[in-house]
């Protein structure tokens, strides 16, 4: 199998295991590689890299390249950048997908600077649209008001991609692939810091959030004002659901950005999402791709949210909330 000019995914290791985001990117990488008859290469660096290599093959990689040295045991931005740069150069990579985690963003920016490459940050999709190896990267612009297509002229093509965008990748135990152990010589850089030990701390807070709860309530401009938002917050609390909001409410300063649902906020995957007074703009819709069931309440029968909601109620949210509250509590009591 040709090992040059291929699609790469950087595998971030968390406690020696591939992160969920990295596994999601392997699914997208597999799609891209198949569309151009290329190999999908996975790069694993650091503690647990060798043990995790077989797993990433099961999730779609054709070849897992492993780099493991003592000084790479834990993430160090400078040393990891140097190592990844060496690998990308040796294999003449066509493109690399990097998860937009804190470490991934750090690595992507440093690689861009070190290799004089273009970097497309916070993409929501990528695909081939021409006949060559140029990828079209799609990302939000103007705080999610529109989406732009970007092509980079440098190689390898680099991009960071957020979580819960390419979900659905599953493990296939029958997949086979090649594991390459690269003994890259240490470069000129040395670690400016070293992790010597880890100390486990008790959980800070086990309260459900919009990212972890099975039932989430969302509020939009239909609440009218902050008093209306408070009523929706009280409704959410009464049924044991965290409250998220659409972008305009964050822009108004009524809620913090952590509560924003959408492509420029949080991407959620609850079993039930109750959208109250939300029109359903595309940037909000993309944050709900993994919601199993959506119930929308809006006074406008032509609101875009009704096009993708499972159930729609045309009405005043303040009149509908008491009915929903009563029926949900009946179900919760069973």
C-alpha cells in the first residue's frame, strides 16, 4: 500500500486511549480516503500509542504510525509539534485532520507556523469537489451567520475539527491494517516542562449539562425578554432539564456562551430536546444533529425549526409550557 500522499488523522490519546473526537475523525478520514483511493493513516504519539494502534485500525485506519519515546510520554506542545512535523514531511502527507481540543488547537497552530502551512480552524465539514487532491473545508464565519468554503494551496492541508460533527463511526473487529513504529530521532527542542505525576481529584460537579443530559430545554428570541427567559428556566428546572439557548440570547448578554447551542456553541445529543421560541437557524440546527427527538414550540408556523423537528406545536410557549410540564411529570412519575 502506498504510504505517501495520503489522508492523515492525528490521534489524541487520553489516559492511553484514543479520544472520542479522534475516533469520529477516523470515520470522516475513511470517507475521504475511499473517495480518492488513498490510504487512511493514523498518527499516534506518546503514552499508550502502541497499545492503541490496533484500535484505530478497527475504527478505519489502514496504517497506524506510532511514535513513542520517554520524553513524549505526555503532551508537550513543542516536542509533539516537532515529531508530527517530521512524520508529515517523511510521508509527504496530503492532508491531516486534527481534533479541535485544547491540545489539538495548540498543535495545529504550531504546525501551521513551523511548516509555513495554511490552517483552517473549527471546520464543520470537508470534501473533495474537484479532480485534484484539494479539499474544500467548510467552517462558520461572522459568528455562525454564514458558512464559507476554504481551500488551502499548501501541503499538507491542515484543519481542526470539533466534536460531535462526524459521529457514527463504529469499531470493526474484522478490519486489518499495518502498524509502523517510527523511531524518530529527537530534534533540537527540549521539553520546557515535564509531567512527573498525576493526582486524582474528586468530581467537581455531577450536575447534568446540556452536553450530557438526556432531556434538554432550549430557549430562543420567542421568550421576549429576560423575565420570559426566567420563566423558561423555571420550567426547565421543574422537569429536571438543563437550559440551553440560541445565539441571540447570548448576544443580548442574557446567558453565558457555555449555554449556547449551535455550531459556534455546544453540540448536544439528548434523547429529547424541547425548543421554546427558537426559529431554527442553520447554525442552531447543526448543533442538534445528534438529538434523537425534537419538540418545537413557536408562534410562527413557517419557522425553519418545524422542518426538522419531530413534533411541532404552533402556539405561545408560555401557554404550552404548563401543558408540557404536566405531561412530562406524569411520564417521569411512572
